[in-house]
């Protein structure tokens, strides 16, 4: 019924695995029987039943004195942005960071 090929996020190329969904269990079992250990273009296929995706874990509850404390202040040098200073985690968007980098490059 449906096939999903795993691809690399950066390159977009296939990573070497896929998930196939069949209309019924008998067809899936037949595909496993026929194609497990099948050789394709010099590579041996491994075909098996996929485990169901586990449910997402619930977020941890925040408790104790550390949850009530405000986050530590971000590092800010006296003259504003310093090129050697570490980038702040909550210091704006990626677009803003790229703009700051570009402005430093051409100054």
C-alpha cells in the first residue's frame, strides 16, 4: 500500500532502509519469506516485521527549587556583541544571527 524510504536530512540521499505497509498480514508475511536474505545488486536484503513506534515520552515534571529560579542572564560584553564571545542560546533568531555574522564579515 505504501513505502517510505529513509533519506539523509542533509544530502537527501537514501540511507539504505525503507518501511513498507501492506494491505494485509498474509502479503507482508509472503514478502518477508520471499525477500529476506535476497541479494540485490551485490547487497543482501534484510526484511523483517517492523516494531510499532513506541509512544512519545511525557515531559519531565519540573520540581524543586531550581524550577522556580529564573534562568541565568545571557553573556553580554560591555561594548555589545563581541565576535569571540559564545553565541547566546535565546539571543534571537537564526536569521538575526546570520545577519550579525554578515555584518562582521564586511566591516
